[in-house]
């Protein structure tokens, strides 16, 4: 079973080996049931890295714990924790600060456009605020 292709950069220090990975868009790891509509379910672990899914074997409902155990082993085999993601950029300290600033700006624009008035046709919608307040550069030399 081929788990992944590797384009790793490996750095070796005196006592530890550290692997740098390219940043991916997203990653997830979970145990999923085979079906939601039937009473008798089977479970498998799935690790998704940048849209590519890797599955464990399927386990009976009574063996859901085995599926969770197999998922942890699959995570280790794929080195799941070592993959940095673009999602993490928005949840880190700098990302949270940038997101809070964006929320503040969008709320200001929402109020300035009058959308906080319940009678406004776009009340409750933030759609189009960026375009409405976008400034066009007037640096044309002609």
C-alpha cells in the first residue's frame, strides 16, 4: 500500500531529525460510519491531506474503538501532525488578529451603507460591501 509520495526536505541536527513539509490547503482526520440510514454501521478511519483521502480498514459497529485505533496509526504513518496548513494561518495569533480587523472594517462598512436599518433592501447582508467601498486608483498619468 503506497501511502504518499514524498518531496521532503530533511534536516538533521545532533540528536533529532526534523522534516519540513510544504504547506497544504487543509487536512482532517476522523472516523466515519459506512452509512447513516441503516442501524448496523461499519466504521473506518479517514485522513484527508490536501483533498486526498487515505482510509483504514472497515470495522463492525462493535469494533468502533478498533477503527479509532487504526486511525491513530494511519495518522502516524502519514505523519499527519507535521503538515502545516493554510487553515492554520487564519487560526494562529496573527490570523485571529487579522480576522478581527476584517470583522471590524466590515461592520463599519455595513453601518455606513445604512444596512443596519431594517427597511434597507440589503439589511442583514454583507454581500457586496467590499466592492461598494473599493477605491479606484487615480494614478493615471494621462
